[in-house]
C-alpha cells in the first residue's frame, strides 16, 4: 500500500506546520510497511523546509520533479520547453495585461521571476516555499525551460486567473491552482497523478493500492487516479468532485484520522 498526500491544506495545519499527530501517523504507517509519499505543488526547498518528516520518495512542483529523500537524488524532471513557456506567457498577457510570471527552474531550487512578482505574493508563501529568487527579464524567462510556471496579477484573484487559463486551453500546458495567490502551469502531460504513477512503478505498487488525500484543484488528477481518494472537509469543489470520500480538515488532523483508520483495519 502507498499513501499519497498533498501538503498545504491537507497534511499541514493552517499554520503550515506538521502536527504531532500527523507526524506520528507517518511514522506508524512506515513502520507497518506502508509507503507515505508527499505530492505537492511546492518546490524542493518547500518540502525540505518541513524537516525530516518523510523518509523516501517525494514529488514536488505538481509532479514535475521526483525525489529520493534518502539520498537527495533527483529521480526525474519533466520541464516545459522554452517555446511552450513563451506561448503561455504571451497568451496570458494578451488576454490579461498586467500578469507577472515566475518559473521554477533547474531542480526547482531556483525561481526566475519578473520584477514586481514578489510584491504580489504574501510573505508567508515565500517563507513556506523558499527558493533562490533571481529577477530576470521577460525575454530571459521565456528563453529557458521551466518545471512550473506561476502567474500573479495585481488586481485579479488567482482563482480567476486559473479559470481564464483553463478557458484558453493554451497548447502544451496544464494549468491548475493550489488555492494561493498565484495560478500555476506545468507541461501538458505533467500532473500529480503522472508523477505518482512513476513512483508506484519504482516501488512495484499497484494503482489500486494507492490512497490519496488532497484539497486543491492541483490534486484532482491524483484523486481520480488513486484506488481510494479523500478530499479534505474544506477542499476546493473540484477536489471534492474528484474524490471518493471525505476526510476531516487539516485543522482536525484529517490525514492522521484516515491513516489511523487504515492501520486499524489491518
């Protein structure tokens, strides 16, 4: 069995910290031979910022990067081509002038961003998902591969930016939203389910034996793909529609509630 969990809004509490009960649930599951894999929109440093909670495999940037935490090895990266980056940036700007962009590049430990982008995101988001911020011109941003693109607007909420990007159906791009101040885009064939299927292949785990938990629009594919899936009590309606079951909220340690039930059932 493998338990796949989103982080923010699912595994982490409202304060973005790991509760004692959730930490204990991870340890109990691993001791019982159940793999626990974090699957997050955060970049690499945002996962490592939590400390040694998870033991082995992890997925960051919505599945675009696979990590082996036991060796610090990057298992794979699935990046968007410069041509696709340019198409996304130019199309979004044409339909919504004023957008600013940020790209997770290299192994996701570096964010290449336009001047003013950081002013549109709350400080706690950068604290929770730290990376080296390098200010670049738009031409520079559009001239390199990106593991994940992030887009923010000074007056239009991120949920509306996401809705616009979805409606535009920009070629080569999969857009999503984790519920924060920015919308996100990955390569068209990249999402949390794709990355999770690769980890299952490495571990020899069957899709039917995967339990997934999530709360955001970026969890939809993973929740649909898993054998059993849970949307948190306060999840995005898209996640609720994709999941089989509901779990208590992250504030109520819903992850631990589900894991304890699984382990008790044997």
